[in-house]
C-alpha cells in the first residue's frame, strides 16, 4: 500500500491498515507535528511535537501490528517521490489537503496504471472516492473551471512558502476523519479482493444533517490524464549513476537520432533576478526551493525560476547525473520521437527507497 499524507486522515488510514493486517506500507508526508495536530491524530503524542509526521505515524502503526513492514518518506510528493513507488503499490490511499497534490497524484497514478482512493474532510463533512484513470473519470474530471483557476493562481508562483501552501486548508475533526478513512480502507480491501468498488464515484458523508449518499462522476473527453506510460522498460540504473548525456544516448539508440528525453515534472536550472540580473544555478526539483530561497541574495527581489522539462542535446549540463538535476530516486523517465515513445524505470533505486519493503516488486 502507498499512503500519501500522515495527518488526520493519514493517521486513521494507517491505524486501519495495521488493524487489517496489511503487511507492506509506504507512507509519505512533508510536514512535522504541531500541537494542533494532537487533538486530531490518533497516532501522535505530546512528546512527538516537532518530529516528522511520517516517521511517528509509521512507528505507531507498526506498534499496532508488529509484523507490518512500513517505510516513511519525508518529502514533497508533487516533485520528489519517484514514479516507481506508484508502480510498486497495489493500491494508493491519499489523505491530502490541497488540489495541487491531488492533481499530481492523479497523474502519477494514471502514468503508473494504478487505482487511487482519495479522501477529503471539512468540519463534519467528508468524501471518499475511487479513481481508476484507465477506465473511467479521474480526479481532474471532477474539477470545475473555478477549481482550475484557483490551481493556476497557485502555480503562477512556482516558489511558495509553507504559509502560502497552508492557505486554503480547512478545519478537520477526528470523527469525520475516522469515517472517511474507514470507507477508504474498506474500498482498498474490496479492490484487493476483486470486489466492486466506488470506481468513478464518491461516497459523500454529510455529518451536519445525518445523511450519506453516492455521487457519480463523468469522464471529460478532453481530459489528458488517463493514459498509462507504455511501454516501460525496467533497468538496473540509479539516477545517481546515469548522466543526462547517458540518458539521451540510450533514448536515441532506441528511438532514433532526433529523440528527446522527457521528465515527469519541470526541473529547476537556475533562479534569475529581473532587477539586478544576477543568476544562480540551482539544479534541483521545484519542491526543494521555497520562497526564502527564491529571493535575490543581492537586492532581495523575487527571482524568476528558469526550468526545463526535456533534454535535446543542446544543454550545457549534460555531464551532470540525473540526481544532480533534481530527478527523484526510482523515477520513470520518458523518451519521445514524434508519436513514438518509451519509458525507463530506474530500478536500481528501488531497495534504497523502499527500505524494509525492498525486494517486493508489484509493478508487473
């Protein structure tokens, strides 16, 4: 199981998975425990304040079920979690609190050909929904024009502070979190056993009025987030060993001399100041750079990110390893020549990413 988010929903999901006897869990989260989390999260204690949520939640879940093998991941799931983890998982369970992360998970699940189960809560209300992008509506199909405008407004500033990222978060209650996480885990178990699930549907819980009902979502014909990466070739490479030049040469050997390398996300090459024109080379994922780092060290102005998404052979940094460019471990990178495409999984990173879960390959 891949669990993304270790807050109120994530705590309940992990508790349920432990009680159900799920043996292998990978849990990802970016935040540390604050005092306000203690009244909402069953796995956290007062002495945990300041510790990473994923570490504490993983430890407490394994106390409930000692035979559970669980690996925490502290990082930005939008930019820093390799696609190989998604391909490894049998089911993806999410307890997220913002659209940007949901869109990223939706696209990662589609690329990996996996089903994901979303949960969302607000005060006494909540919803659990199952998305299988390969054969029905996905999360992006449910988004309204207003949702997209709000998301684009956030994306217009590529370097967001933690306070800005926290804007728009809504109050949560442990009671609603327990209900929604329970439905999510129930759907996950049904999915594993080949039973019918809420695919393309949502279970809505209206705690204020003591009502619950199921809603049906409709697939948008123009939605781009439904096609899995195919074909995927699993290689023994690590992103720390392969240079950009090596990757481009392999892609062109397979697809022809004009093929290009395509990354899953934009990578940051440099930060350029529009005022004093200073430029600092960065080479990292966008998830590693916050608002403070985005300010010019000379004049204090907001710098403009210079990003890249492909390699065509003209770059001046082809001697750098993919890890040095900001590609996450165990990622899947594409090659393209016209309409022909091929994808490469960096399987050499699997054991270091999975930790105690290493050796379990569910990607076939």
